[in-house]
């Protein structure tokens, strides 16, 4: 705590504070691999609020989830990738925070990972809630308005990444070894049984469709190994491999609105960059589309969303004098690397639909009316996803 106080005091001084006090607010959000604590830097009528993110004190749990690797990855992204993104854009005529560039990440005041003492590692970033950014309810699927805004930002992220890759290959080289660490986390001892368990749940939904059951039986025990192999191939053989956020889902996207009714999205920010990896842009898009968007939106707007993304990325690349891949190559990315979307949907949909955990232990467990509705919601949403993935040749 003493080290953290000294770091925040230094940040305060660097931002012009002199006679200030620090107010830490404990008991904040406990995330997947990071604990957040808010700190308010207060001086008379002036205030700066920051979030301090560090590893939970449960060392055994950190080792199980490989939280050390993930935290180190996020520090690397804040210290190495984002400064290069900012520099490249400024060198090519962009201005800070203009709508044409990619600025959808929090301002970071300090980021450090200490290998010898991981518990002293910390990331200190701006408190986006003070700028009226907010997260959507993760249990409500994303509508077209929010999804389209996100796809535009992803197009800029991927386009900027590709520009860095082509314009400054010597710099991009240090990001090429960023593998998808989700694959590692999902195959740890504490997580490896979830994929086959959830896959079996899907098989039960399709017991009258043996074609689907056979497909799932074939991969249920090696889903994440197959994902890792497929994504690794993208980095070696695909000229269009980019830096992906890696974990774009509803909880990691914050929105800022221009109106009280929240109908006009002014800006968005992407947070939690610990899964960031070098791989296929297609894997990122279909991950969000199948985990966070429901069938009615996909059916009505899927082609429009892909075209919107394609044109926005083309526009971004043109600012650097580069050409976009053909739309046929783009569609291939969505199909070949969509296996990541299946793996994530298999993991996430039971959670997002609040599927009763007790049913995994006892299929005859007594359910409340609310829990029965959760089951119905899961079954409908999962069936829709599998059938659409088959149509798209993802499965």
C-alpha cells in the first residue's frame, strides 16, 4: 500500500497537484485477473480520479488462471503498443482524439510488472466513469447501434495494426509473439473440463441431429488446442494478421452517450487488454457477434456490419497509402478463424444466459420458474448460434 501511495503521489505532482490528499476507495471490482481500487486525488475544487489495477492476493488462484502472464501482457500493451499507435498516427496527420483515428483505450498514468514480486505490480489508468463512460448490462445482447459502433472501432484498431506492420515492420516484430493466452487459460487444470462439459450440453440440444453431434463429439475434448493451432497458422501464413484486443465482449466495452436517453453514442473505450494477441481479425469479429449479439440482430444486420467494418478499415488504411484486402479474403478470415467464436460461445453463453450450475451435477435438480426461463433462453440462443455457424462453415 505504501508503494502504491508513492506512485499515485508522483502522478498527482506530474499533473500539477501541490497541496492534495489521496482518498482510496477499497472493495471495488474484482475482475477475472485484476483487482480494481479507485483513488481520488483532491486539491480544493480540483480532482483527478484514477483506477489502480493489481493482482489479487490469492497466489494459488493467480497461478491456476495464469494471471501473472495476463497482467504482464496488459502492462506490455500499455507501455509498448499504445505509444507506437499514437506515434504512428501523429506522424501520418491524425490528431489526438479525432474521429478518424483509433484512441479507444484508457489513458494510462503508470504500468509496471515486477517478475520478482508480482504482487507489487500495478496499472494506474484514468477513471472513465468520470467522463460518463458506462458498461452495458452483460445479460442483455448488444443491439445494432452499439455493435456497429464497436465494429467501426475494431476496424480502426485492426487497420492501424496492419499499417504498423507494413510501415514499421521492425517495431511490429516485438508484437508478433503475442499468442492468444485465452487458449492457455482455458486448458489449465481449473478450466480444462469446462469446454467438453459445455459441448456435451450442446450435444443434448441436438440429440435428433446426429450430424451436429458428430461434429461436436470430434472436437469437444480438444477445442482450445484446435483454436490455438488455427490462430497460430494465421500469424505464420496470413498477410492480414493483426493485433487483436482478444477479449471483446460487452463487459470490456464502455460507452459514452450524447443524450439522456442513450440513443446517440458519442464515444467508446475498450478495456482489459490482457488477452491481446497477434492473429486473425476475423476471429475477433465473430467472437463478439456470436457471444454478445442475438439472432434477430445477426439475421437482419450481419452483412451490413461486416460491410461497415470492411469499408471503415479500408478508409483507415488509405490514410497510410495502403490497400485493403479483397472482400473475398475478408470473408475467408471470418470462416477459417471463426472457431475462436465457437470456443468462446461454448464457454460464455451458459454464463450470459445464467444457465443453472446445479444442472451440470444433477439433471433432475429442482428449478425455480426463473431458472427454467434461463434454461429456455440458453437453449434457444445456443441452438441459433450452432446452426448459424454451420451455415457460415465455421463448424
